[in-house]
């Protein structure tokens, strides 16, 4: 069963309106409606609130909806991908500053830049391979 149907079924069993449920988990009533008709899915923190309010486990709430699980998996992977680029960016900035202030001649700075660039090439390549998987 899809998560929207489970939410609606459980909500009606508990005799809770969309408005009441929305207030309890701090979302708009239309958000509950969109979940119930399958237009979109709740975020993970809202799933926890929903499971508490509807007195069901997360497993019961999510088990039958493969589409939602796939959607959440993509969001998690995308977040990890962005996080990796953020780390690479911060590393590049810090290594550039270290190189600039550590070396007193241009030859050392250029060699440091080439070595650092090679390392970042390997890192970015590995990120790209992770994205393809």
C-alpha cells in the first residue's frame, strides 16, 4: 500500500481531520492532502512525526511504498554528493592558502599547485564514480 493511502486510512480510523493532523505536525492542511493523493512525500523528520501521531511504526508507514523509498534514497545520495564537493572546495581553498603563505619562491608554489591539483583530480574522479553507481 502506498504511504498516502496508509496516512489517510490511519487518519480516518483515528477520526482525525487533515486540519488537525496538519496542526499537530506543523504543516499546512494542503500538505497532508498532497501526501494522501500521492502528489509528493513527507521528509524523513515528518515521517517520524506522522508515525507518532498516527500510532504506527515507520516500518508500517513506509514498507509498501517502493516509489517513496527510492525517492528518499535519491535525496540521501544527492546530499552525500553535495557534501563531498563541499569538502573538496574547502580543501582546495585551505591548500591554496597554505601554499601561498608557506613558500617563498614561485617554483615551490607551482610544484605545490601541480601536486595538489593532481590529488584533487583523483578525488573528483572518485566522486564522479560514486555518482554513477
